[in-house]
C-alpha cells in the first residue's frame, strides 16, 4: 500500500508541474487551483509513505517519477525537444529509481 501512495504522490507531482506551467505564473485561476491542490495531495502522500520507507528511497522515487513524468508530458503535450541527451538522462533517472528500490 505504501508504494501505491508513493507512486500516486509522484504522479500528482507531474500534475502540479504541468499545471504550474499552464498557470502562467499563477495568473490563470483554474490551473493555479489544480496546482495547489495537486501539491498538497502530493506532499501529503509523500509524507505518509515516508512513515514507512527510508527517506532516501521515498524521495528519489518521488522526484524521479515527477521529473521523468514532467519530461514525458513536455514532449507529448508541449512540443519540447526529444534530444538524445535528454532521453538518455530520463533513462538514467529511471535506472536510478530501480536501483534505489532494489537496494
């Protein structure tokens, strides 16, 4: 159950990163509201998972899901560049998450 909470926290991090970009500096109310609610939910679920998981593991998984997820959304929805270096970086982040989980 704790891993489900942590993955959900990471996915909410992706949501708030995307809606933060779309809020245009908190000038668009709807996106701004979703950003704040997703932040609260993400931090709450992260805090709950940290009650059981080690700090380093929980934080690496949370930020990894957020960073790779934001990268993928940027590619898919915002037309951001998919250079070989950026893709390699995302693959290394995923590898780090896997190693942290296994270790």
